[in-house]
């Protein structure tokens, strides 16, 4: 979501005569687009702002947008007095106001709904992978999560505006569409005639666009994985066989305290249905370890579910107390050393599974999407349908196809190697 927001901000500023620079000392405006999901990310924002104010030109404007702006509000001006703007994730389209009045301060952390999508200029060219946000906010209120506070209640964009953005992306260079939302599979839009549109409708319509060869979506909430959506994995070959569906914990009692009231049976049943629809599907998850009150036995249940599902491309984090959340006030906060131990154990297991999965791909052939040259500039990086990084060596990187059939020749836990195949 933040990558998408960054693109839209850059496009908006381009319309105001700006171009991008990597040099802070040369910039006329510096914007930190921020994430508040973990405390560490928030702390980093304020230390980065301190560095920026020392490095920037005296008259350069600087400020923060996104979830930390919403979380900090006017207090950000107290912490960094010469800050020029603080704009929440639904207000960053108002950034031009500070350009016309650079001596003022601009604070807007309101939850303004979906108006930014209509006000922001379209990008002239689209990257190969176009992110299309189809909803904002979340109604689930997991007890550890700050998103319902920073992004507000769940709102789905109209089917027409999602498809207009998707078509625009396809006509300007996109090959892959990634639908985005905090609760993306909860997408639900009712038009004036009363017709209800779901994520499955967006996928079906997008699959008809000839330029679009790959479709995916993130992030999914287990109980929103409805049968119409599961069926898409069987009927739409352009939908990638890869799904991020976070379980967060394998312990039923931890899930209850997280206010994620799905049963493990239901979660496993969804995976069973997904595998029936698409036998080659792989699942990724996010995990939180050390949630308040998590016992050794709770944690072992998380290890057990990880072992049962064999998740790939997963993310695990130590529980991080966030303001405005119920879990931050819970008793039985887990000491940092225990969190760290559990995280290391889970990470090590997830890496092992990833390495096994990567090795199982050797000699298989996939349609892969070009990401670009690697750091050395001598090899190409492609993404498999499972989002693995695949390095390909070729004589001429300038003529590499954007979408290529690649046979995997080698693997380690981080990446694959492959060769073009006819
Ligand atoms: S479903 Fe996701 S975004 Fe919504 S409250 Fe839970 S963790 Fe946060």
C-alpha cells in the first residue's frame, strides 16, 4: 500500500513541476511516507526526520505522510518544530496546499474516505506490476493492530473506479495486477441498482484484459475467503497459485485474545478447498510471536500449524505494543528475550521450509515476470508465480522478455537460478 501511495505522490508532484532526486541535500521537498504497524518503524521515522532536517537545504519543505502522521498528529510539530506538513494516509492528496503556502504548516490527519483516489492524477506509465487499492481501512479490529485507527473503517471503492484504474494500468505498461486492501477479500461494493460486486468480479473482469497476464491480491482475512473467490483459483489461470492468508497464531486461545475469531478447523478447511480448486497453490502467512499471555504451549501450536501447512514467503514478527490497541493494555506482556527466542525458532523453521520448497522447484518451468537487472547489472531478476526471486544470466539484458518461460536450474533458501526455455 505504501509503495502505491509513494507512486501517486511522486506523480502528483511531477504535475507540479518536480522531479525525483536521491540526494536529500538537493531536494526542494522531502516526504517520508510512513508505516505505524510496529513501534520500531515509528521510532525510525523520527530519527530519520532529525537526520533530514540537518542535511536538507534551509528552505526545503519536509514532512511526513501516512500512518505515523495520523498516529502522531500535531505532536509531530512539537517533536520536530520546523516540520512543514503532517498528512494522514487519506489526506496526502492535499500536499499541493503547502506548495502554494510554504510558510505555513499543514496538518490533516482526518479519515477522509476515498476522495484521494478521485483527486490524484493518473500515472503516465505503469510499472509491470501495478498495485490497485480496492479498499481502505479495516473493520476487523484485531486487538494488536493500529490499522483501524490509522486508516479508519473499511470502505470499498466502486467497481467502476477499480476497473478504470486497472484498464489504465494495462494500457500504460502493466502485465501483473495486484489488488490491495487491508482486508482485500472483504471487498464489497453495491451499485445504485443494488448489484453487489466482490473481489471475484474484479478478478474475472481483469482476466479479460489481454495485456494482463498475472493477477494476485493481498492481504486476505481467513473468514472472507468465500466460495466464489476460492472458485477463481480453479477457473482463472491468470490468478497466480499463491495466496497470502495470515493465520498469526496456531493457538486458538491466542487467536481469541487477538480478536481473530476463526477456528483452526475453519482455516484448515479453507486451505483444503483452495488445494482442491488449485492443486499447485502455495500459502504464505504472517505470524506474531510473544502476543500477551502466549505460553510455551501456545507457541508450540504455532510451530505445529507452520509444520502442517508448510507456508512459503512468510513474515514473522515479535509482538509490538501499539497505541490505541487493546492488546497494549493486556496483562502478561511477554519479556523481550522470550519473544526473541520464539521468533528465532519460527524464523529458522520457515527458512528451512522455504529452502525445501525452492529446491523442489528445480527442473520445473514457470512463466516468470521480469523485475529488472540485479545489483551487479549483469544478471536479470524474474519473479516466479510464487514470488520467488529467480536470477537468469543472459548475453544481452536489454532484450530480455518481460514475461518468460524459465526452467529452474538451482536453488537456495533466498532465491532460484534459471534459464530461458522455449
Ligand atoms: S484484519 Fe489486518 S488490518 Fe484489519 S485489524 Fe486485523 S491485522 Fe489489522
